[in-house]
C-alpha cells in the first residue's frame, strides 16, 4: 500500500456541500486541504458509467494538473423501484434546460418516476446512497473506497440541511431525513468512532482506516 504523506491534499470537487463534508472529515488528520474550486481547475467531463470511473476521472485530472495527491468523491442515489436510477446520473436528473442544476427539480423528477410505477408504500420506495472515494497520485495510481447507506424515499422533501437529494432520503433506522440532520449527525466521524452514518462518511472511514492509520 502506497503511503499517503501528510501535507497538502487536494479535494477534487467544485460541489460546496461535498467540499465542506470532506474538510470536516479530514479535520482530525492534519492535512492542508485545498479544493479544485479554490484553485480554479476546470471540471472534467464525467463520462464514466460507474461511480469508480467518475471518481477516478475527477481525482486524476486534478492530481495531474497540480502535482498534488487528490481525493475525490462520486456519489448518487440508487432507487430500487427505478432499476437503480438515477445512480451515477443523479446530478443529471437535477439539470434544467439551461444546464444549471436545481435539486428541487431533481427530487420532483424522482418522485414523478416513483408515482408512475405506483411506488407509494414505504417498502416500495427503498434505495441507497452510494459514495466512492478515489485517492489518486499524479502518476495515475489510485485507490478506491466505497460506502453505502440504505433507506427509503419520502415525499414531500423534509428539512433544509445538507444538499442535493438529502431532504427525500430517510436512512434506515431513523425517523428523520438527511435534510433534517445536523452535519455532525449526518457525516460526523472521527477515529475511534463506530461506523459512520452517511455514505460519504462510510467511504471516508474505509479510506482513513486504510491510509491514515485510523483503525
């Protein structure tokens, strides 16, 4: 296993919500964290058909451009009644005709698809959030860490915290959505804690245990 040295670490994202969560998670480990957005890097086209492929595209593009080790996340909402969609295309489901993203529109689109299939009962509205974190070096070497959290889709959306599709996702074992949770409740995790809750935090936990000696 290649050793990740302490120092500057690039979070290969332009998504403010993801960047904040990654900075929170990296906080205990002493890295100097910068983001692709901060450095003005262009967003690469995510042409992969899997979370792993898209995570690599983002991480390696940032690492190659800067010479820094880069950490990226590709994540999405997979709904069983929709055959696993929107999946890797989750952000695309939120796109408007002008190319901008409106996640209220995206949530409505998912709900309309569920209604078309008559998925009204809770057991018909199961799904999961998936996150794959990729750690990439400028020479192209990469490691992958996957996290998933099961739950159900609710309607109407609940809560204004979080971002993306958080207000319609109620994780298994909870009565509130990700949109109703504080940041600490949703993705708070540090070495020594039990399993993290959110998909991204679970992927990060595996990364930390593997690369940061956080076990």
